């Protein structure tokens, strides 16, 4: 059977991308440093577990230094104004199998949170779910401790089970 994904906080820095056609893209890397990451999400119906087509999926995450585009934020390097930037944000419509795919950079971490990616799923213009996903600790920290630019900040100090968002699941 299908399991309903838990709703999580939109977290920091969601943007209302309704009508923002320039965010409809698969490659959301722009000029950001870091390891390429290609990920796929599959949107399925709870009743029949079948892929749902034409679902709008918005994704966003921080860069290797812990900053989000679209906002002024405080992370490893102090306060940065990235209000006019759109890196590491994108929208896709799910295909006939309910799938979307994004090419991005592996996110970094910032104090208090484990490395994660945010997403929202819409049916037409109606928000259906807001959630986040994180990464296995050993694999994530292997990357963060061996590959620039992540080595500047090192291993993620927050395990998913200690993160206030993921600690319940």
C-alpha cells in the first residue's frame, strides 16, 4: 500500500512561485559551487498508488554555505542578501508516471538543521503537501568531509534524528 508522506514545515524561505514561469526548469544549479546532484520525486495517489501527472512540484534548498536564494539570510559567512537570486529553486510538472527530476548541487548545512531539500506539491493551484527530505548520515558526511567547497564547514553536526523537523519520523 501507499504511505502518505508526512507534512513538514515549509521551513525557512519558501517563495510563492505561482505564475513564475522562469522557475520551470530541470537544471536549478546556476552558478553555485558543489557536487552535482540529480534527484527524482514520484508523486502518487494515496488510493491507488499510481503516478499522478501534471502535479506542480516546487523545490528549494540552501547552497554549500547554507544560504537560500530569494532572501537575506544568515549562515556560515554572516548575513547575505540574495533577494534577487533564484539559484537552487525550481518547478516541474510531473510526467505521465508522476515523476519530476531536478539537476542541482548537493546542499550544505547551516546551524540547527541537517542537510535537506524542501518541496511542495500542487494540484492545479491548490497546495497538497509541503515536506522535506534528508540524506543518510554516513554518505552525506563522506561528501561533506572530502569535497570542496563542503570541506570548509565539514561534517553535518545535526543527524536527522536530532533535527527538530525530522526527529519525529
